């Protein structure tokens, strides 16, 4: 599967547009990790806990997007956009959207 944040893939021809697709991941964070991460943020260090959660959520959302693209018969997704949100201050949501396409070299 090829991915691009742009609307074209250099060196490829888009043969078919299959539609807009989206993938999501919602993850809760552990209360004790939140407290220690918040403390590190106050002290000025980086919050490895939240960085790991963001990375995991992005990977899960991309896996969801990929599965939907494959169901449509796509071999690429273009125009990818990632959005990060918090829900009720305790959950992290990552959504990714793009256009599923069939490309050839």
C-alpha cells in the first residue's frame, strides 16, 4: 500500500478513484501514567507516555485506513490527513482520512 499526503504520487498514474475513506483509533490513558506524565510536563521533561500513546493510536488508525482501502481494492491512499483530539480529557482519538485509489507505474 502506498500513502501520500499529496493528491498525486510521483511516478504513478491514478487509474481509478474509489472514494474517501477514514480510519480511527480511540485510546484511554491509565490514570497513574497520566499523573506521572503530567508531573514530568510540569517539571519540563518530555512525556514519553503520551508520545507512545500518540504513536500507537496513529498506527492503529493507519491500520484501520489500510484495511478499508484494501476492501475497496485500492493499492494507494492519497490526500491523507491526520487529526488528533482528546475526548473528555481522558481519551485520545486519532482519525485519518484520505482517498482510496488504484495506481500503476
